[in-house]
C-alpha cells in the first residue's frame, strides 16, 4: 500500500463555530483493520485541497467569532442603554422626591405659622377676657364695699341719733351747758367709732386689691408660658427645616 493510499483525513468539531481536521500520513498497523474509504469520484484529495478546506474552515470560524462579537457588542450596548435609562429614572425620581418633600415642608411651615397665629390670637382674646373680668370684679367689689360702708354709716348715724335723743330725754332737766357738753362728748364718741369703722373697711379694700393683683400676676405668667412654648415650637420647626434642606442637598 502506498503513502497516498494510506493517507486518512478525520474531521471533528473542535468548538462552536470551528472545525478541526486531523491528517494521518503514517501507514496503519498490519493487524488494524482500516475502514475502507470510498474513492472520490474522478480524483484524489490533494494537500492543496486540504489547505483550502482548512482555510475555509478558519474563515468560517473567524466569521462566527465576528458574529459572536457583534452579538456581544449589541448586548453590551443594550445593557449600557438600560443602565443609562435607569440612571435617568433614578435622577428623575430623586428630583421628584425632593420637590415633593419641599412642597410638604412648605405646607407644614404654612400650617405651623397659621397654628401659631391662631394660638397667639386666642391668648390675646383670653388675656382681654381676663382683664375685662378683673375690671368687672374689681368694680363690683368696690361698689359692694361702698354700699356696705354707706349702709353702716347710715346705721351708725341712726344709732347715734337715737342715743343722742335718749340722752337728751334724760337730761332735759339739766342746764344748757351740761346738755351741750354731753352732746359734744357723744359726737366725739360717734366720730371715733366712725373713724375706726372707716379704717377697718379701708384695710379690707387694701387686702382685696392685693389679692386681685396676685391673681392677675399669676394669670399673666401663664400667658407668658404659653408664648414661650409657641416660640419653642417655632424654633424646633426652623431647625427641622434647616436639617431637611441639608439632607436634601447632600442627597
């Protein structure tokens, strides 16, 4: 058997998109039964044809590799486009979220300012009612004390007149000088009694005025405490707004 007749070509798929050819030029062993290759019609396979086939196989492999690279590039382009769209959506979401937060903060600020204004108005109205009530009570107490004093003075005058009348009835037999002396003494006694009663009433009025002033100071202090609480709420809101702006800017 000649070398040309012993030449065998084996073809197997090496990888996707390529072919691997194995050319055996050595003579087979004597005891190995070689498969009979049907002779090619008309001509034998030459080395040039094998090289051409190998070259064509290489070209097909390179073509397949180029197609793979094109598909991979297309996939990467799609991934990059999806990533770009995702970044745009994230940016739009952050912008929208920031606008919504800013709008909510403005609405909260307006509502808080409105509440503070309403609280101040209520405190002013409450203070005005307290002052009006105080003046009314004070006027009422003064009128009551004046009426009580006038009543006591009338009673004292009536009692004094009755006492003088009794004394005069008893002293009708005495002379005019003695009568005048007794009358002067009675007038002095009644004047002292009236002065003492007036002093007692004035002390009561002074005590009532002091108690009224203490009650008024206590109510005014409560109003100041309410105003300080409202101011503290405003300062806390301002700090919260500033913190939110810093957080939104850093985001």
